[in-house]
C-alpha cells in the first residue's frame, strides 16, 4: 500500500515536471522569436499565425536589420507602409492586430541611409 502510494506520487511529480518544462519552453520560444522566412513574412499579411511579430522579434534580437539600406530592407521585407508622422527617414512594417491596437516594426535610417535603430511599437 505504501509502495503504491509512493509510485503514484513519483509519477505525478514527473508529470508535473514535464508539464512545467513544456510551459517554460513555450514561453521562452515566444520571447526569442521565430527564424525569418521571407515566404511566410510575405504571406502572413492577415497575421493569423502571428508569424510576423515572432520573426520581427528575432530580427531585432539578432540585430539583423542594423546597417541595412532601404533597398536591402525592401528586398528582405517588401515595400513598407506609409510612415505617417514619423517622416522620410523611417520605414514602417505592419506586424499584427492585437485587440484594437496594431504592432509595427519601425526602422530609423541614419544620414547614410542605413538602419540605426529598430523597434516594435504598438499603436
């Protein structure tokens, strides 16, 4: 009887550890982003998969966009959306709609026409 109870407790503890590990991995992978895939970037325009946000996070984390020219960015990400109030030294890419706000990838170009800053903004 005691042995059976001990086996049940050990099995439940093991299942809990596996469940917590899986949850931690999922949370970590969301913050790390997704490997950039140009085909998915261009086809996920309705953001059903949330792929653009995940890929943008990875691009920012790895500083992939820093130093790129406008032409290089257009080749990689496609044509940007109109910049609105930001001005001509910015490129803006829509990422996803979350609730009633949109996530945007914003790139600032320096005087040499290369990316000096990049961030995700919610508006």
